[in-house]
């Protein structure tokens, strides 16, 4: 078990909503553990005999209640695999989410499927911690209401898609702080251009000497 993956599940996957406290922990079984905030689900193929059947908070305390059955929401048939450079996609999403003008609800379109960039970044970050980002297989279901599924040797993740209100507004300029929807190509190209842009030199103390 990679403890960095478990920590990331607590940091980025478990719910922060106190209304449903059971979702604020990671649920352990003997051979796997999982967490969700209802937008994103992560199933890690390493478990714990010590905590088998328990939902545990980040402080190690048991959370009372029945964790939702996750197997019924994981698609049995996986179709429409996405062929992209996931290392590059992860870097671009991470960069986008750090920009001062970004909106947490900004979206990217991947082969017709609309995903929240912030959640996608978190999802890909988990895979990067397992060193399996290069072998990740990403499935986009034909039904836009069904979750996107990411699968590697030790991780399975689900990410719920977003609704695209107006297809004609893809790649529009941002107005004030409203959310925008970008195409995959525009996301990658913008990231590539920005990281190649010469950085402004920091002024040195007593630089006038």
C-alpha cells in the first residue's frame, strides 16, 4: 500500500460535507479501499485487515454508518477508450487550476464528454502517485450522463461528467469570473504556450548598484 495514495484520497476525494459524515472517510476492506464525494470515486486495490469493514476518518477514528455500495455504480462494460498523453493532460489541468483567474467550475471537452478540470486534475494526480499514469486507460461512455472510468493496475476511478449548456461557447473568452468550457486542444496549446513564455525576472535587492 502506498500511503501517499491514501493521503491523497483524504485530501482530494473524501467529502468535506458534514451533512453526510460517512463520506468524509475512506472505507476499507481486506483487499481494497475507496472514497467518494459523489462527484468522483476512487477505488484503490490495497486494503487493510485491521480496518476491514470500517470507514475511517483522516484522524484514524471510525465513522459510524453504512458506506454506500459502490460496485453497483461501476460500469460493467467499458467502452470508448480515450487516447491522449495523460502525463501532459495532468500537467495542463494542474497548471490551469493554479491560475489566478480560473473558476473552480471550468470545464474541458474530451471527445464530446465535458469534465470539470479541477476534478480531472485530482483524478489524474492519484494515478501519478502510483507511477501508473503512463498505463492508464480512460473510458468515455457514449451516454453523457454516465461516469468516465479510469483504470490502471492498482486504481479504478469514476468521474461524473458535466452538462454542456451551449456548444457554441466552447473556447469563448472568459467574462469577469464566469466559468468557461475549453476544448482539449485549446487546453493543451494554452498550457504549452504559457510554460514556454519567458518568466519575468525578479528584481534583486540593491539591483541598482
